[in-house]
């Protein structure tokens, strides 16, 4: 009964479900906090734990607090679903996959053939996938968060600055993603 007497069977089931959903998202989502937020937002809204877009709307608040976005999401959703114990369980579920992966990778990193063309190609593929994941997190929040011409002007100026500035160390793939986002938004704004 694993502490079933302490919190009740129903509450334990809710805590296990919370742990499993956050652990699964943290383990399987590649692309960092923004990718995780977009996936978690959809999963948690489907379960009825949050409303659709709630986690994305909280991004500005999360960014003001030191720490990782995955941890902020976990604590927020965990406390909303099951109180302080839920926040602890959710935070544990959010950080456990990273600890496991880093431990396994660091144990075998010395044996990786880093000059292998297949391994290098896999890293390039992951970087390309990350560009798509960040874009998928970006587009849904655009209309909710950038509502005036000033905000749009600041965004476009920053994107152009990053895209053309030689001192900003970004890859060609990153510049292409910035260009695609800017072009999409320009076309979207002209169509609306």
C-alpha cells in the first residue's frame, strides 16, 4: 500500500498519474524547456489539470524565477493537482529523467566515436528537430502574447539583429529558423 494509509488510495493514484505523466514528458521530449512547455500544456489540458494555454501564458512568470522551466511547470501543476506533496512528486518526476540520462551518458561518453559521420549526423538531426519544436512552442503563444505594434516591432528588430549580427554565435540552421519565423509572421500578419 506504499503510504496508502497516509494519503489515501485515490490520492496515491492521482500522485502516481502525476508522476508518470511528468516523468514521461521529461524523458521523451527533446528540445528543452520551451518544447516541454508546449507538450505539457497539451497533455495537462487534456487531463483537465490546466486549461489550454495556461502553461504558455505562465512563461513570463517562470522566466523571472531562477531555475529550469521544467521544474517551474512541475511545481505549478503538481501543487494545483495535489497540493504540496503533488509539487514535490512532480518536481521529482521532472528532474529524475535528466539525472538518469546524464549519468548514463557521462558513464559512456569516453567510448563515443565523436568523429563518426553517423553520430555527427544524428546531432545535426537533433538540432534540426529542435528548431521545429521551438517553432511549435512559439507560434501558439504569438497571438496570446504579442498584441500590439510595439511588441511586433521589437520582436522583428531583435530577430533581424540576431540574424545579421556576426558577433552572435548561431548556426546557419538557427538563422534559417529565425528567417522562417519572421517570414511566417509577416505573411500571417498581412493575411489577417
